[in-house]
């Protein structure tokens, strides 16, 4: 029997990864009788990581936590055995804000989810850091886990990155003792340091609504954080990935976390590489197949894993801007965009599922 593994990422803003996989599977079955289709939606460590874990058999655990500006958010994490998967975007993400708050947004909710997972018995926490709304150096996360951030008078600082300019002391005495035993793994493709022209504020602050003046303020605030923490004997500001998610990587590095590329972590969580042997074809994809795809995003990672095993890889996307040469060098056999069969971009955005089915039917007839 012909076997196809369908492992797409989301079509951002239009279709989640599981719906993309379902549409592709429907088209394949329509195009070829008797085909065995294994649906395995993926992510690259950002939004969609928890959904990918749940699709692979993890349990979704609902929870309520503090959102980016303190309002309660109904969210959750994925759990299997002793591993909990937490997605920053689901609790402290940009998409949760009606109005951007670059100076005051917080990662408090991320720490609350970590604490909830520890309460439930987790011994390994996997954190996906994409989609952050804050530049608070991960200090909200640290607060939720028992740390105190104090000014010169000993008063607690308010949340957000801007307040860190007044930081005089970080008190870690109350930090949850379970953090010394738990394994912390960060899924992130960002290797930026905390500070400087390639740091959290300079590179990512503008994406979160920070003006040039705000960026300067946040850089100063994060520098104050690093200096205070360095004074206590911890110097992780230059750890690759410390600048991830507005400096959330910095706080996690303080806690002893290890960092791995997002797609590698997701492939491990989903067990996708174990499902590849015996496959006749792998279909992956995302909303836009472009140069960013080749810089460690999900489809490129899974294409490389399949190509190593001699499995043909076809990518389906909303649009494809990569040359045939670039595709081949990344492990793709071919790529198709929705715009190949529907020139109306607005219709591609509004009705991606039926168009994906048509593309997948075409792939089935050409490759199976």
C-alpha cells in the first residue's frame, strides 16, 4: 500500500496546521484510491507547538494564567508522562493584545504555566518561545516562580521591561526549589544575545510596537537587569538565545535551561522521524515558502529529515518564492502554491482548505 506522511506547519493567519493536514489528506485520498495517509502537523517552536504535541498524543491541560498586560487568559499546555510543553505565544503572545504594549507587557503567565505543570508532576518542561509581546527579560516568568525584583527602596517593581531601569536587586531566595530538579528545554531558532545591536530590544522591540525611543529605553533597562544579575555571580547575557522572546531566553538561561532548534524539538515531541521509514512520499508546507523557510523553519527541517532517508518531499504553500535550485538544495523534490491554481490572492487567503485539497489531489496523481 502506498504510504504518505503529511506533516505541514500552519498557514499563518488562515489555517492551523491540523486543518492543513486534514485538507491535504482529503485531497490525497480523492486523487489516489487505497493510499495510507499519516497526518502529523508540525510547528517550529512558536505558536502551534502545543497543538502539534496534542496531535501526536499529548494531553491538553487547560489552565488560566495572566496575559501580556495582566488580564486572565484561558490557555493551557500539553502533557505526556513527565513532559509538559508550554507555548509562550498562547499566554504572552502578540496576538493576545488589542493594543501593543512594548514597555509593560509581561511574561508572568509563562511562569504561571510552568508552575502549574510542576504542580501536576512534570519533570521536564519544554518551552516554545515564538510570538512574544514583551521585552521584559523574562522577569515576569521569574516572578511567577518566586523571584522578587526590587528597587533601591526595596519595593517590588511593576511588570514590564521599562520598569527594570529602576532595578536594584533580584531576590532569588524564594525561587521554586523544584526548578533545581526539573529539565528545562527551550525550543527556539533565535541565537541573539540579550544586549546590543543584535539583542532583544534592538532587533525585536520594533516588532512589538517599540519606537526608537522605546528601544533605547528597553536596552537600558535590560542592561540594568544584566548588571544586577551579574553582580550576584550569574552572567548569561551573551548565551546564544538569551535575546529570544524579548529576553525570556535570558531568564531561562539563568535557570539552567538548554537551547535547541525549534523544529528539532518538535520532531522529537511528535516522534515524526520514527514515522518516516516505509513512507513513499512526505508532504509538508506552510503559508509562505520563502527564504525564511530555509532558516530553520519547520518545513525545511522535516524536508531534510526525509531527504536523508531518500523519501521524496513535496511542499504545498500559500505561495512559493523559492527557485527550483533552492528547493532541491534544501531537500524538496517540488513545491506548489495555492496561487498556482488560484490567481486571486484574496480567495487563497479566504478559502485555503478547498484549494489545498485540489493541490493535494494533483500531487497524488503526479507522484503516487
